[in-house]
């Protein structure tokens, strides 16, 4: 009898078993990753449905906004693929129960940790104190003062260094914070708005505020825009800032449906929704589907899709701005980025507000005027917008 006669087949069987176990481990990794995709999609779908119900008026529009989304397709595809990839052969069971549990825990935690690092690292940690506004002593929103942050936007990514001044507002090269200046010979112009006016994606020298200051040296510019804010938040900013700045003009950068939806009564309800949408947007950006998703969102800029309840809330904010105007005596100009708007028409006409918009109505489709895959204005677009705003101020300064 040969002592090792049966050893070779046993070794071969052991290697085969280990190979099968490894294959099952990889299959389980794929399963977890697909489940993560499904979770992203499901979360986005849950968020989209109530927002879509508010924003659209027909069943067809509701289906287009929800089921027509790329993230929803990913959700459904992943949900169907997960059961197919469930472990089925004997390789996985060759491991001990403790080893299987440890491997399962590891395979579940690794994607979660990786996704968490991707979300926090690229979207939050790198932006601490610059993009996320905080409430300051004046109960308004400000960014971290004297802070610089490099940001990549668009496809392909465009890099821009963005800095704040000593007040936590967007810096203007070679200028001290306008609110600290006391040159009464200049017309004081205060800009409020969201990331478009703030200048997300462009350098400090290429913002709308800086372009306007270069066109009109007789103008004293204050850029008090803030990424992510809406019209009701602009009012809150003005109440504190205008008392100190005492502007002659307040220029409101307005994005139709995007700004209208961010009113006080909606901000708390949308907090979770915005976070969930951020998660789904991360996935879409990595899969290069973001431009498709963005075009769908830009369709919401159409003010015809704004629900009556939202219009009513917006009208309250307009009335508050009119009250502040009467109190401090400044003039108001509304720059509507996406063309004429009827949302201000009645109060604007009565109060003498001025309205202007890009003469190039297709600027958001011109590669030279918008950041591809992102939508924010480029330096060239900001110069064009500044020219139109300066022209409007000049033509109305003595009226």
C-alpha cells in the first residue's frame, strides 16, 4: 500500500474548492455593488416622486420625470440583477461559518466605506467652510472668511480657485469688502443670488461681480450671493447686509423654478431630499450620465410647471423684498438667467422694478458660455451678463 496514493486528488479537490469559494466571493462583491446601485436609484426615485408631483401637472410628465430618469433605469436593472448573482454552488459553503460571516461583513463594509469616502471626500470634506453656508451672528448665511478652495466642475473637469474675503463673501481681486467701503461718490450695487451669481466654477477674477466692477469703475460692488440659496434666503441676507451696505441698487440673479422652490416652508422638507439627490448625483457623475440628468432638471426651470402653492409662497417673499425696498430706499433689478419671467410681473410693475435677461437666449447651449456637464456660466458669459446689467443701471440711474 502506498502511503500517499490518495493525496494528490485531495489536494486538487482542495484547490478547486478554494477557487469556487473565491468565485463566489467575487460574485458576492458584484451583488453588493449592484445592491448599492439599486439603493442609490431607489432613494433617488423616492425623492423624485413627491417633488415631481408638486412640479408637474400631467400624468405623462410625472412618468417622464420619474421612470424616464437614468437613475431609475439603473435601479430597476440592479434590482433584477441581484437575484441572478446570488451564490448557488458549493464553493462558498466549504468555508467555516465564522469565516463566511467575516467575509460577508467585509464585503458589505468595503463598498459602504468606499462610497462614504467618495461622497464625503469629494463633496463635503474638500468644501468645508466654503460651499456649505453657516448661520452667523446676524442670523444670515456666510462662508468661512479668508478661505480659498479649488473646485473641479463639468465634463471634462474645469478647475477654478475660489476665495472668500474677510466677511466670508466671494472675493473680488484688488478690492476690499464693499460693505466696509464708504466712498459715497460711487453708486453702491449689491448682488444677491445663488451659485450662478456667486461664480461657482470660475476664478475670482471671472465672476459676474468682478466683471461688473471692471465695466463700471464708478460702481461699488458687493457680491453677497451664496451657493444653494433661494429667493426667500436672499431676503434674509438683505435684511442684515443692506443696513450696513446701504445700496443704491440691489441686483437679484434669478433662476426661475430653481429659486422659486427654495422658500422657507419648503427648505426643511427638502433637506433630506437634497441630500438624497446629492447621493444619486454622485453616481450619475461617475457614470457620465449627469448631463442627461441635468437636462431633465433644467426643464424644471420652466415656470409653467410651478405649482400654485409654490407661487403663493414666492409671492410672500416678493412682498417682503418690496417692504425692505420701501424701508431702505434702494432700487431693484432682476436679472433672469433663463429669459423673461412673469413671476415678478405684477409687483415689479407697481414698484418700478427693472428686469433684464441675456440677449443671447441660447447661452446655456453655447459651449463658450456654460460649463459643459454643469451648466454654470463661464467667464465669457459673466462678462456678457455684466454688460447687460451695467447698461440697464446706466440707463436708469437718473430716473
